[in-house]
């Protein structure tokens, strides 16, 4: 058995905790280890906050006012994707697809560390572009199950 869900959210700060609560509730119900759930929820929060902050394009119309979150829980892996209509990531040599996020922020910066945090919390991270040119952040984590997991998807 597998579980997946997808949300189409407005680019507003209030949408971020909604996505996080839905993910945490799904993981709790399925029986995912709380530490794994927490790591994924923090990574999701950072990806959503990035979409809210940077995910619009002034000339894109109503499509730029929303972003999409999709989560897949299948067997031993959870994959989360956050896609928006923003300008996407910069190009860089030596990176898969030639796409890279902005350079790491200075230690005392107020913002700019979210994508690096996602890289630390997830097992595999991909920064790319959607088919329409927006940004796509995709990350996977190996799932550990609680001993009493009612929906262990193995």
C-alpha cells in the first residue's frame, strides 16, 4: 500500500502550517517514527516558505499566486515535492540538470538557510525546474516505522 496527496495552496504564509499539519497527521496515522516525521515536516516548512517568498512571477498572472505540495509515502521512502511558478533556480556547472539554488547564506543572515537545511534533513534532494519554468524542490527520506505502526507500507 502507498499513500500520496497533493495540495494546491495560495502563496500566503498561512498555507505553510496547513501543509505541515497534513504531513504530520498522515505520518502519525501511518505509524512513521516521530523523528523522521519531524525532519520531513521541518524540510517541508522550509520548502513551502521558499515558495511563498520567492514563488511568484509578476507577469505570470493567477498561476503565480499558488504553489503545489505533493507527498508520496511508499514502502520505505517518503518523497515530497514543492513546485511554484517563480523564476526557478540559477544555472550552475557540474550540477544535475545544471540547476542550483543560491549560494549559502552568511551565518548571521536573517534568511537564506532554508534550502541548506532541507539538504541536511533529507537523504536525497533535487533542486530543479517545473515544466513551466518555476522552481521545483524535491526531497526523499528513508522511513522508519514505529513498532505499533498500523499502516507500515512495506
